[in-house]
C-alpha cells in the first residue's frame, strides 16, 4: 500500500494552519512553526488525519453489541500512530476502526482536551 507523505504547519505568530507542498513546509522548521505529518488515514467525512489532530475513534468491543470509544490527540510513538487518550494512555490509531472522526486540532481547538 502506497502512502502519500504530506505535512502541514501551525504558524505560532499568526495562529493559522499552513498547507502547502512538503518541501515548502519543511523549510518552516523553526521556533515559529510546528510541523505535523499526515497519518495516511481519512476520517469518516474524508478529512485527512494529521499528527496533533483531536479525534474520536470507535471500535467494536470484544463483548457482543458493545463499542469502545476513544478520544484524544494523534501522536507518533515508537513505531506507529496512536491516540493519546489520557484515560488509557495510548490506543493504536488504525484504519480498522468502525468510525474515525477529526473534531479539531490541539492548536485550533485546545479547549477540546482541557478536561481530558
């Protein structure tokens, strides 16, 4: 499976997200920008999932007719993408979830993680 390598950057001075060509984003690697990588996954609405996004992921539980729902920010850890949930430490971020939805990012919507 081929995965597209993409990046975006958060501009700390102007408080906005920058989407551009990968090489242009990588040149922004300074103290005024935070670079985030595309995970290769799309959410249920077709939105690209990036590092530092805040997501809700639903899995079928081992128990019949029940579901596990995890909410948190997307992080790269060790050798893969995970959800930092705070309640359960980290949960693997995979395309095998029943439902995956981006609800914001830690930069544009930090209030979504305040109580987590």
